[in-house]
C-alpha cells in the first residue's frame, strides 16, 4: 500500500535519514522505535507527506507523489492519511464533535454524513457523552480519543501516530492502545505508531527499529 525506496532527508549538512526502505501493507499496526534523534518522527512526517524527502521515492498504491504541488499534497493527506499527535492538536474554540468533523468538512463531504460518522466514532471510543465539550473541559485521555476520532473521520488508508500515549498516564495509555487494535479490526486500516512505549511496540504486527537514520 505504501512503499519507501531509499529515502534520505537532510537538514543543512546533517543527514537525518540515510536510505530508508520500508513497505507498509493494508490492515497492519507497525511501531517505529529508536532513541531520541534517530529519525523516527522525520520518517513519520515523510510517510505523511508533511515533509518531502531529500532523495528517494514515496509510493502510495504504486503511485508516486513526487510531482504533487503543496495544494495537491494537502488534498491527498486529507483523503488518505489520518494523524494523531502527542499533544492532541485539538482546536480550543471548537467542541469535541466539531473538531472530529473538521477534516470531513474540509473535504466537502456531506455534512449530515460527516455528523453521523463523528457521532458513531465518538460513541465507539467511549466519549459520545462529551461531544459538546470544549478541549479545555476534557481530560487528556478524552482529548486523545477525540483526536483519534478526527483521524478516522475520512476513512483514511493509514493512521500515523507520533507518541500518542506519551502524554497519558498508564491507564489511559493502555486503553488507547486497545482502541487502536479494535479500530484496526473494525475498519481494516493500517496504523504506523512512533513510540517509546515498549509494551505497545511489542504488541504490534511489526516493530521497526531506527538507529542513526537507518532501519536496523
């Protein structure tokens, strides 16, 4: 589904990624682990088209996105990729359900359909009763569940998560991990998770270890 061929990434004279080859199939949960500074987040940003590689090729369903304009990449991300960040990145001025709906509305999907999908996701993740609350009124665990719903709203092929449990206590972290595996079975989507959480990494279908910009 997603293929990276000899991906490198330089920032000035510093080479962060040094020839990454990686394939990501459908309906997989993949963890990316490694020491701080190894290049995990940089790799996730390239998979998510948030950053362009210095060299190499990124393919989605055998289709190269190398020639896409920034506007085309933005539309591609909206349709095919979901994101979950460590610190939620929810918009404070919007309610929980409005945050979840936002990517669907940006995609110009039918508002009634987007609203129903958002309610379904919020209920499935156990936060339907909090749908009208603002992020400041929610716990960290609730905010991260809502961020997961937002990532799912457009039925993306892959969900990219950067330290999704890093800001949660152990109980909420365990619950969120369980949710990822449940969602994978229900919606048949792939998850790529950057994490320092070894228990989570060991549960995933594949664990990718990066050392000094290379896959070990």
